[in-house]
C-alpha cells in the first residue's frame, strides 16, 4: 500500500495548475452541497445562533439598552456571531472528518490522484461559507428588527474578521476529528464547544461573569475572536488587536500540530 500512495506523487506534480485548481473547486463544491443537504448540519448551524440572538438580543431586551455605549442588539451580533462561527467550523470539520474516517472514505481519497490538501481545503472553505452566512444573517436581522445602525464598511469588516477567525476553529476541528470516533464526535464537540462559549463571554457579556472566569477567558480562543469582533463596533476591552491575533495564530498552530500527529497515526495504520 505504501507504494500505491507514492505512485500518485509524479502525476500530481505534473498536473497543470488549471486542472489542480479545478479539482480544489469541485471538491469544495461537492463538500458544500453535501453539508447543505445534511439538515442536521446546515439547519442547526444557522438556526442556533440566530435563535439565541432573536431571543436575547431582540425579544428580551429594549432597543435602547446598551453595554458600554453599544446597544445590546449590536453587541450580541458580535458574540453570537463568534458562537455561530465556532459551530460552523467545529461541526463542519470535526464531525465530517471523524465520520469519513470511520467509513474508510479517507482511504478512498488517498488511493485517488486527488491532491491531498484538496480534501482539507474543501472543509475549511465550507466552514468559512457557513460562517459568513451566519454573520450576514445576524446583521440582517439586527438592522431590520433590532434597530442596529452600522456603517457598511464596519459591517464588511465585522464579517471579514469573524470569517477569518473561523480558521483557528477549523484547525481545532481537524485535531478533534482525527482523535474521536464517528459516533462520539458530536458529543465531544459539544462538550468542548458549549463550555468554551460560555466561559469566553459569548452568552453572557464578559464583564458580567465572575472575576475568576474573566481571568480564565483570556486563555480561551473564542474570547480573543469575540474581542476582535467587539473592537469593530467599539465595545472591546481596549486591548491591542495584535494580542488577540497572536493568541489565535498560536492556537491554530498547536491544533494543526495535533492534527498532523493524527494524520501520521492514521497513515501508519493504513500504509505501515
């Protein structure tokens, strides 16, 4: 089997760039269509953050209520946007990877002449697309029904920050997906995803959490992404953006290192 995996290396190196890009595009396209048709992913990924925003940002709060000079409806777009981005990224990568590992689909992929990174790029692209959809929908609801007033440039910047911030959680999803089974993936993700969200101040504004939890939040990646998003609307903790980006980049590198260990472990099982 080891010789089989090596025989495809020359053909992939000799493939024209246009055909390689076409393969990446098709892989991303069909990954998107697969997840779009899987209601357990597409419906829940978009519905949960929107439902929470409508309930806590619109129904249970007055339009003129504010946190630090920023209306609650605007503030919660950033926090629930971060929450939605996390969900789209973790479930889009971890659960899909774990299920496909269990079905032996990765073995089929490796036995094909498809570029190996096309598979992972497709999952990241899927997560970014759904992340953008969640944030845009929250903005639309906030502007239409919540009295949110945000310049178009700031709205575009918010979408860009949150979509870029999905990448660390995609890396985290890959790390999880390589070390959990297909039947335990969803439960494991929820055991990580939900406590992280609460402790990072995504459900309750960070200043209303106990002091100890506020200190712990500084070590959690969702906190840093939320602070970057809050900085766009003028509601951050007045910390340097570089601190938050460095924390997210460092977290991404650690997760990618863990994912690579899982990749090598699986490769050893298949080709050892």
